């Protein structure tokens, strides 16, 4: 128990990455610098009022009159393995920030949980372990994305870990508040959190990971029963990130108890046994592109086609043309398609509004699953690509910037948002409307994701179809070549 009369101080550290090891290109320091490396008070300025766990940290600590000491928040979009140069540079900022911060009474950490470094495959386990060595025995409580590949090293380094409960991730701020609330109670001497993990040999297919539907509703029921037990402080499922070919890939549970390691271990193990007994419910439904197209005619519209193989949230390049080509060739539906293609943006810009030009769109990266689609288009409009999001959405962001956007249209009914930057409409419909487009005007919207878009598009698209498309985020794991995963691991080994 802290008994001095000085104001309590808690450091805040966040390092995010979701590393897709099937992407040949690495995530570099430049990727982080171009996306987000906030240091010290920059973290507070950016995240004081966002829909994010770090916002929950700040707000809960302030309400308890505990000083929040932000050290760093570094984030790069999902891509290949993080280079040693990038991780070493970020970690030096952490160490320098901790040295400059002075004495701290605790740490609130925000690892994503699915980061892979060139030399340290369990990147999050590594940096949390190094953090423990640096700060000693003060409490470390961490939030994590449920797409964490939870490792024993992560659990060992922290007094408690709490995953978001919702997928799409609409409860990030609430989980930050939960973790910070446990920190407040810990520093006041009311509780002594301890964490234990369980690691069943099973990987829940990403198609099954929507928490608003079965089978995940049953998982939530089991977790709620554990959370209600006397002495349990928190219980979480790690759904797993299937596109990181590492030993820890797969699903897991972590339970945090009040000074009762046996209770935490027993309940984590019980949850793991339940999952294994029900494993066949978590295989995933695979709907082909052709089968999805056949469903559109009779379905309530607009229909959202979720391109699982080109899931930007899992590292997909977002420029797959598989579904766009099918819709273009069928010429039966008014279809909205978006993708990053700076070359085509520049060509449209040079031609000007109203011009008729031929473009080779998408399919230009080495990991793209299909070649460019060559189409004749009319240039409709240009936009600055900036948008604002006021509602809680997957990722907790309040807006974004797609760079210059060119909207073009084919005679076949395909409307294409050509973005200068990768990002945009995956988790929010605001980028579409910021470009003067109305989702309700289309029969089909092709969406580059699996569950992250649901928070925004469920209220727009009465029909959502998850499509088993090819690519580096293909939902059919048999289509990916794993070399480092655990064996046995369901569903690979039955």
C-alpha cells in the first residue's frame, strides 16, 4: 500500500502493431513516424478525449487525483514484421522517457499483442519483459486488442491484462477505464492483482470472431460467469491473430484475480477446456466470391461484401480487385469500391473532372492477390480525403486523412474511390460521405475487412456477406503456409 502524501504518478506506454508475417515487406521506423509516434505530452493532447483505451487511462486517473505521466504512444498500420531498427529506436524513447519521468508508482501499458519483430518474434512479450526489468516491482496493468497472440511472457510481465470485449472494437475506452480502475484500487491497497493464462491448442477462425453473434455470444456468457466469481477482477479471451506465423499464434484466456493465483489459473484452465469441447463451432464459414455474388440479387440492399482476403486491419494491401472485377463484369449492380492507388489518383487529376480515361486500377503490390483491373472511367470529383468520426468505431479514432481522393465511375455501374493513402472507409462510413457519396445509392459496397467494419456498416447495409477471397489475410488458413505455429493446433490438426 502506498502511504506517502505525495501525489501518485502512473506512467502510460503504448506500442501498437499487428504484424502479418505473410507480407514480404517489413514495417520500418518510417512507417511508425508517418503514422504515429507521440512522445510525452503529445500523447495527452491527442488522446485525452478519444474513443481509445489511453483516453480511459487519462480520464480514470484524473478522477482519482492520480497524475498520468505519458511516455509514448507509437502506432503503425498492420504490415510485415517490425524491423530491429524500428523497435530499438522506439524502445530507446521509452527508456529515455522513463528516466526523465522520475519515480512512478505504476505503469498502464497498451500493447496491441500481435507484433512480430525480426529478431524477437514475441515483440510484445519482449518489451513488456524489458519494461518489468526497468521499473521493478511496481504494478504493471495492460490493455490489449483481442487479436493478441497472447504469450506466457506477456502474462508473466504484467500484474493484469485486459482485452477489449467487443469485436468490432467499440469498447476500447471502457477497457482503459477498467484497467486504470484496477490500478487506482491497487495503489490504494484495496486489491493485489495477479494474472494467469491458459493456452489451448486452438485457433478461432477469424470469420467466427464477431462478438455480437454466436458462437462468440456463448464465449461472452462463459466469461461473464467467471467475472462474477468472488475474487476475480477480470477475465478476457485472446481471439488470436492468425496472420502472424509464430509459436504463440492461436486463442487463449487470461484471468486476473485478487491475490489468488490458484483461482486465476483454475478459471483460465476451465475456460480453455470449454473452448476445446466446443471447438467445432469455431471453424468458420467460407463463402466463395461467386457464391456471394449470386446472393446479391435477392438480398436487401445495399449489400456489404466483406473482402476477408484483403482485410486492411490484418495487413491486407487493400488493393485487391477480385470482387470489383466480378461486379464490373456482371454489370448488374451499382457498386462502390475504394482502394489506395496514388498512380491512378494522379492520372485522374491530370485529366480533370469530366474526362474519359482508361486506368489500370489496384493489384500493383507484390502481395496483391489479383492483377490490376483495366477500366474506362469518367472522372467525377476530387476531395482532400479528410474526415471526422464522432461515434465510437473500431480503432477508437475520431477521424483520418486518405490524402487526395479521386472519384471515378465506369459505364458498368462501378464507382471507385481512389485514395492516395491506405486507410479510410474500413471502420467508418464517414470517408464515403466526405467524398460526396451516399451509401444508400448503391446496391453493393465492397469493404476491406471482416468484423471491424460492422460497427459502422451494420446500420447502413442490411446485408453483410463475409467472402472467402484470396490474399495475405485469407480466412481459409489452409491457404496460408505456416512454418512456426504450434503443433498440434486445431483446426489444422483435429
